[in-house]
C-alpha cells in the first residue's frame, strides 16, 4: 500500500515538472515572436526606408524588441533606441539556436568584414560635370564626384556604373544621339574633387573601341582613405599635409625663378642653348635652399621631408591651390 502511495506521489511530481516546462516553453515562444537580433552591422533610421536619416546603429548579435512590421522594415526599441526603423532581412528571431558567435560579447567589439556583409550605400556630391561637344568629332563628358563615406570597392563600382548609365542616356547633341566619351572620377574628399587631378580613388572611362567602360580602383589610395590619422615624427597628419603643400609651392617657386632668370622657351628672343643647364642648376640650388628653410621652420630632421613627400603621394593628398 505504501509503495503505491510513493509511486503515485512521484508520478504527480513528474507531471507537475513537465507542466511547468511546457508552460515556460510556450511563454518563451510567444515572447520571442517580438524579440529579434541583428546579424550584421545595421543602420537604424528615423523612418521605414533608406531615404530616411540614420539615427543609430546596431551591432551583430544585438537584441531588440519589435514594435511594428511594415513592408520589410521593423520598428524597434532597445535600451537606447526608441521608435527606430531597420531592414528586417538583416535580422533573425531569438531562439535557443542563436549561434555562439552572436552570444559572444567580444565578437561585437570588432567589425569583421566578409563578402556577404551588408554595405550601406555611400553619400556623394557631384562637384564637377561638364559636357564638351566637339561637333562631328565627339561628345565628351567629364564628371568629378566626392564620395563622403562607405568607401568600399563594391560601392564604388556600383556608383560608377550607375553614373555612367545616367550620362549615357543624355541626348540633345547635333551629331551624336548620346555622349561618345565619358570620364568619371571618384574622390574621397571635397578638396580633391575640386582640384581634380590624379588623386582619385576610382574612375570609369569609355573603352577605346566605344564598346563599354573600363573601371579602375586605386587600392593604395582606397586603403589610405580608410586609415585613421596618426602622428608621425611628432607631427599630426594635418601638420604634415601643410608641410606637403608648402614643399610643393617652394619647388614651384624655385622653378619659376629659374625660368625667369634663364628662359628655356625656344621661341623666346633671350633663349640660349646654355640656358637649359643653367636653368636646371639654379632650380636645384633654389629647391635645396627652400627645403632647408622649411626644415628649420618646422624643426625637421634630415630625411623627414622625403618621408612626408612619399606619404603624400601614396595617400593622394591634395595639391595646393594657387
């Protein structure tokens, strides 16, 4: 009799425990319908769409509460964000199978770039846009664009292709239905875009045979554009840039003074064959003089000016305006 009571009692305890587990699972499933997490770095916007301004950012594995679901966009809430909107396709519901890498807090401290990772669209301004109609010869379009952020080769190629197709649709020329030559240059600063020149990070140009376009990406400048400014030789980067510009101006000044003293223009009445050597010698003499003055001004050790020059060329620093 006693053993029957004990068995009945144990069965009752087991059934009670099973009931508690089932209830908790149901509650958890119900709650998780409105709890999700970000699978990558994700922009939080003030409205449902990429046209709305960014207000914050979610990190991989960061959890949030869903307030509303509308056309592929989620209205969310976190401890810091209230009524923000994110793209639903870059999120997943929270459940017990949440991958370990999203549970690991150290993972969210450092962004790991992968081929499949979402890359935000860059913001850009068209600084220069000119059409040169050469009649029956050709119609050439030049465009310089300042790309403000999200400098990634994939983004740059997409932007170049979009702009190229837009320009290609232009019409209204007398001899050609559309532009026959297109050159588009992307720069990572407004100053460089205004100065144009060879300091582009990416460019597109019509092929010689006119069959399409060629795209070039400067990996060196693109890599340099992503680097944070660092101090070298006891000088901040903005100071090194200032020295870079002063050095270029001093070299131009040396050349100008040498040209005035010994002209190398063959059609100039004062031109002599011996002027070529004299001009080169005076140019070199003045260049060395101005370099020394620059070193004294900034208290630079020998060789630092050469290092700054190499850095400026490698990173594509802007040339001075005149």
